[in-house]
């Protein structure tokens, strides 16, 4: 009896497999354990395959961060599409999606961001994702702002509150429900003022 050959993964499938393996490795052993060689070993591929996808450890970490952001944006978009078109519902969705995603990735992403803190591309990457999140929230919340534009400072304050409340919930300083409720209030107040 012959064993059928394994299907060769497309580049996108291989990248997804490598990112998932990297995520699991970080979850199990921490960010310091994540090297391109260790990833190759864990994924069952050769080092050149991993280097072809990420080039450097910083490239791998940036790809993990970008993948997290794509996931967070997709979760938020799906929840918004399923929600009622009211300020209360939209504020709840934004709060639940943001804090929920952070709590889901609480072990991996803070370590990845910390490891990338000195990397030149990290600041630009982080700023781009912050700008995208603020633009998304502006588009969702402005219809409830009585015809006025939401102030940029208020949107940045909302993002700061989201980050602080998520971090507090991740370390147990507040419950996830308390974090979501408080962020929901911040978001509602921003649109209603």
C-alpha cells in the first residue's frame, strides 16, 4: 500500500501555518524562545522556508503583530455587521471586541510588542494600526454624534482607555466585564457629548 503524497501548501497557507506555530510557541515558552530556527523545527520545515517568509526575527514578530491586528479588525467588523444600528449597541460591540481580542491574545501580543519595541518598523506598524482603528471607530460612531465630527483628541482618549482597561483586565486588576462596561461608557460619552 502506498501513502498518498502530502499536498504542498500554498505560500499563504504556509505563512498561516508558520504564524500559528509561532503563536503556540510564544504561548508555551514565551517570546524569547521564538527564533526562526526554533520556528522551523516546531513547524517541521527547513530554516530556508522560514527565512523566505520572514527574513529576520523582527520580521516574524512584525508579522505576528500584523496578524493579530487583522484578526482584531475582522472580529470587530463581523460584530458591527451583526449589531443593531444604535449608539449603545455599537459602543458595546467596540468595547467587547477590543477587550475580548486583547484577552484572547494576552500572552502573545504584549510579549511580541515588547520584543519589537526597539525595532524601527514597530512604531510605524503600531501607528498605522492605531490610525486604522480610530478611523473605523469614527465612521461607526459619527452617525450618533448629532451631525458633528468627533474630535481626534476624544478618539485618541478612547483608544488610550481601551488599551489601559484591556491591560488592567489582562492582569486581573479589574474583571473583563468591568473593563467592557467602562469602555462602553467612554465610547458612548464620546459620541453623545
